[in-house]
C-alpha cells in the first residue's frame, strides 16, 4: 500500500495569512484527494487533484480559498488562504484507486488559527 | 453515492468479538461496500471491502446480507488498539468518480 507523508503535521497561524500543506507519496498515483475534518466531525472532500489538469472542487469549496497544485504523480500541495478561525481543522490527503481498491490516507495536518 | 446508516457508538470488552452493523438499503448492484477506521490523531485506515460475498482479511471479516441492504464488520477479538471511529462507505463501480463520502461512523469503545 502507498505511504503518504504530509508536512507540516501541525501549525498555528495568524488570521489573514496562508498555509501550504505538502503531500508526498512513495509511488506514482493518478488521483489524489484533499479532505477537511473539522473538530469533532467526519471528513469532507475538498477537491480531487489529477496530474496535468485543474483540480475538481466539491460544492462549497473554491479555488481562490483552497488552491491546489499537482506538479507530478507523487506530489501535491493544498494552500489554505486568508485564514480565519473557521479554518481550524485537520487537512488530510489521500490517494485512491478504483471502487474496488482501497484509498490510503496521510495522518493529516492540524491547523489552528490565532 | 448511496447513503449508509450506522449506530453512533458501540462498546465492547477486550478480547471479545465485535459486530459493527451498517444499513445501506438504497445500495445499487454495482456499489462496493468499504470499511475504514480512524484511530485517534491518525488518518483513516482501510479495513476491508466487498461486493456480494463475505470477505476475510487479517484485520476483520465482512458479512454482507443476501439482499445487500446491510452488512456487518466483525472484529474477532477486540483489542484496545481497535478503539476508533468505524466508517461504512459505498463506492460506485465504474466511471471516474473515485472519491469517498464519509458519514458520521460508529465510535467503538473497547473496555479493558
């Protein structure tokens, strides 16, 4: 199974700043996903990132707030822009297969906003 | 994705079997049933998946009802490390939509 590393594992940021989260996979994958997990809640998909194309965002998430890069088949970044206290969450990346294959997750980035 | 219904919480004793139920009455014929779990302070971890037949792996067993409208994740001997939130998720076969839609899951507490 794929091994996923996320950086940073946690951060505390000031309001109005931005944070870029990195996701590195130990093998080439076609699809990468970014999720948000708000305190005490389940995971919500932010966007799907395919190499060589624009990310596909879910309803309620926009590119200006959550720009994503996918420069190659082993790496992606998620930026959370113009941070506010409501952005305090865990952000997770995952790599996926087809419906008959498991998805594998990183351990997430815990973001707190002062 | 079709919806699933799980109990909010369940409790078990260490070294006893645990049966975690999931209802998915609107499942389509090509939906796979996936189970993930999330231990404290970790990302979700794949547990098992199946389509029609019961499945076994080193972590758990998955029992699927004959009409596929429900399934049960079976942990044969619960350990303290199995305390986690367990998610039952349906994944549509085919197409290009590989995302996972998480519900609230079942919080499993394991008592020593």
